[in-house]
C-alpha cells in the first residue's frame, strides 16, 4: 500500500490535481469499477469528464456508480442533465434538514488493485484542477491487508451508499431533475455560478486595488479546455452545432484582416504586471499591414472592416459609438460558437486620448477567455467570405 498527497492550486503546475488523476485512472484498463461520491457538480466539470467516462465504459464492466449531493445549490440542473445523458448509474443524495452532504470520494477497483482518492475536490472544473485543494491517494494491491482494509472500512461506514439502500438516495431521472428544479433545491448553472462566486463583480472591481494591497494575486493552474466549454454562455439564436472540434468543422473564412501576435494579459481577462483586465480585446496596429502599408488603427477597424454595420452613440459616454457584430470563435482548436459581440469605438483625437480607438467586448464568453489563460497567444481575425456571414476569431 502507498499513500501519497495530491495537492493542487497552491502552485501553478499542479501536475497531480484530482482531475488529472481521474483522467489517468479512467483510462487504466486494470480497473473494472468506478465509484464517485461528491457534494457538488457543475456543468463544466461533468461535461469535461464525460468523454473520459464514456470511453471507460468499455472496460469498466463492473459499472460506473456516481452519487452527487445537491445541498446549498452547489449542483446545477445542467450538470444533472449531462450526468443523465452519460448513462452511468447515478444517484442524488439529499436530506431536507441539516447536516449537508459533503464527501468527496473517488474509488477505482480492479481484480488485483484499487486506487482511492479522498479529499476536498468536487466535480467542478475548478475543484478538479485550479482550486487550492488537498486529497490523499491510497494505492493498494488486493493482497495488502492494510490497504484493502481501509477500502472495506469505507464501504462499511457508507454501506447505504455503496449498496444503494440509503432512503435518502434516489436514482437520477428526468422527473427527479424537474422536481428538484421546481422546488428550488437545484439551480440553473448561471445561478449556481453567481452563488459560488466570492463577491459581486461590481464590488470586486471597485475594491480590487484595496484588496491587492493586502493580498497579492497568484498564478492559476490551467484547466483543460474540455472542462471549460459550457452551454450556459448566452448566445444569439443560431443553428445547433453538434460538432465542437475545429478540425471537423467547416468554417467559412475570408481574408486575414488583422493579427495580434502576442495577446497581452489585459486583453484576455487575466490582468497582472500592473495591468487590469479590460473586459475586451483592443484592436491596435501591431505592425499589421495591408498591401505593404501599416494600418491606421484610428480608422481601419471602425471604417474599413466594420463600417457597414449600424453604429449608435453611447449616451452615457461622450464620443463613444457601439455596434453588435457576429463572430465565430475558435480557441486552441476547439469551436466555441457563434456570438454577437459588442464593438466599441472612441475617436482618439476628439476624446483627447491616443491609446483607445476600437475594441471588442468579450461579454458572455469572458469567463471562458479568462479561464483558458490566453496570455501570449496569437489571435487572427478573418473577414467573412460572403456577405452576411460572421467574422472569424482564431486564437492559438
């Protein structure tokens, strides 16, 4: 038997995060059963793990058994919808009164060995990869009395969960999900994220400078991209797109009309190095040329690229104009979707500033941009190949 520490979030690399270990063990064909017991589940956490769970079903012939709590609105409807689609044997644990259901247990069992993770990581993208979490990994051969003894003690203590006889355990069904939402026990994903957020975004913005004097910002471990794709992002009406891989997606793009060679942290929602996130992408010259001539950023984007769109003045801000422009967005090889993003323009001369002309607001995809940590990446902007089609933003 071997006992090792799984730490994550305290340092940027976080190689031994619980999420990475789950991906590793789900691919291990020496295991035939997986049991996951966790307090909370988010849509991004479940969707990210889904393809690994589905692939493992071929060798996990003993079954995949998942038990999720729904206390404190920590689990969303969309997460439960995704769990239902996966097809694993899934249960909800809930009791109307205190205490809350709060364990995090991941158990892989095979014919000769088992792996047991017990700690603080829930089935959310942050809980699996970027939150500061600590867990113990117990690796044991079945010939080891100490190791198999711990697993047996766990199963005995939680007997009603492992044999599915606990009266507060209910099999996940469409009807159960609808009832939990109707009774306000389970929130929509957007509500769950707001509740789990540390504070109101406007309050954070106003107090950030004060907070940073007390507590410095730290690096954040990267979350694998499949754990960041969420359907909760509000999108304009559009045809359903089942394929999310750019490789398999037929994208209509015209000429390359702009390149940002080294995205600054301020333009990709990260901040750092004395800068704050701007909430959008500033369209600057960056030595981009058209027919050998450097573009003039003060007129190129507003008048040349986006001139045919309807611009309206922003009453609350002098000189500023705004419009909505459709963009298809691809990040790190994954197709994110089609979005109507706000584009803002403020003429530098009239405004008395030389550092701000045109920018694209990330809007509803701000969180995906931030969590993907795109600082230093290359962005390419392509014009529509045909009139009426969207522009294409390609980040790699």
